[in-house]
C-alpha cells in the first residue's frame, strides 16, 4: 500500500504543479504526501467497527475489554461482544450496526452523549476480582430513535464470559 501512496502523491503533485505554477514541485509533493499520510493514518488507526446484533435486538450494547486476538463483534442475545485492548483504546467513531440479516440499525443507535458516542465504563463482580471495562451504547426501538432509554442489564457481570476478560493494571 505504501508504494502506491508514494506513486499517487507524485502524480497528484505533478498535476498540482500544473495548476500552481509558482510553487515548487517539492513543496507541492510535501503537502500532498502530508494529506495522504493523515488520511491513511485516520483510516488505519481510528477503526469504525461493524457490529452484528440478533434480529430484533433492543437494549444496551456492551463491548467488553478482553484478551481476544480478533474482536468478537457478533453480539450474543444479551448485547455483549468482546474487543482487544488496541480496539478499546482507539475506537472513537460511531459503529456500523446491522442485524444478523444485514438490516442497518444505525438510525436506532443512541450514544453516550452528543459529543461522545461511546460510553466508557466498568462493572464490578464478585465472580471476577478485577473491573470489567466496557464501551457501550444503546439500540432503541424505531419509535424512540434518538432518545436514550437507559437500558441497563441486571446481572450483566453474570452474563460475561470471564475466561475472555483482560485486566488493566
């Protein structure tokens, strides 16, 4: 991918040189390369998760910080999925949410607040001595779109697979 980005930057800089004749090719190349780098960095390091929920699911979605190598984004019937530490630390943008038949539920997703989509928190349990860290949001019924319902699972910690948990120091 890197070699194609470099070649693309050279081509775009050459075209820009035809438009901006007073600027040096090197200046234009650096500007184009910087923009390409920022775009690539954003694409690679700020992931947009694709979450799959059971058909008809309404309620809180919790992505639990875990020791998995590959994120488990197909949620169980309780709205629980498992993500690794890198994803937990780098996820900021709202996810793409679909049900298991492929129907988009993005319009039914309600974030933590208008400026921050993900609610970052933790739960405690007598079954697990450490905190269970989560990223969360809600999927609300169609007629309540955009309105937070504050759906909390009673006994959430009992539903989590404790063998997958990652503890933070």
